[in-house]
């Protein structure tokens, strides 16, 4: 079993907020493809990272999680590329963790 997490920004690189419909589309696609999703959308998480400058870059993000019996890496690469296009990002983090249900 795998837990797949998608970290998505709430605004583009110029600070313009994405509409709620864009996040709803991702939610609906994941429910359709995997049969369910957990979306951490109530309080955005804060992402900070250093990219060569003195001050860190910052994003407010939401996290979508799905569970899958197996990891279709090709599907996820394509979906990540599509999310990067939609959210106008150089890179969207999609990570997978192998989990054991207790």
C-alpha cells in the first residue's frame, strides 16, 4: 500500500491566488481515479526554502493524499507534469510513502 501526497500552492509565483475551482478539479480527479482523497485545505501549510538568495522563498500550500495498492509511476509523472502546467509551477512535489495498514 502506498500513500501519495501532492503539495500544491495556493498562488502562482507572482502571488496571484488560484481559484477554488482549480483545487476542486484536482480533488474530483483524485476521487474519480482512486476512489477517495484526503485534502488538507482548512489551514494552509507554509513551505519555505532557500533558492540561492538570502531570504527564503515561501508558499502557502494545501496537501492532497490518496492511498493506492500499487504505485503507477508513469501515471504520476504525467499527472505531476499536468499539475505543473495548471498551477504554473516549475516543480510540483508529489511524493509516495510505502505504508502498512495496522
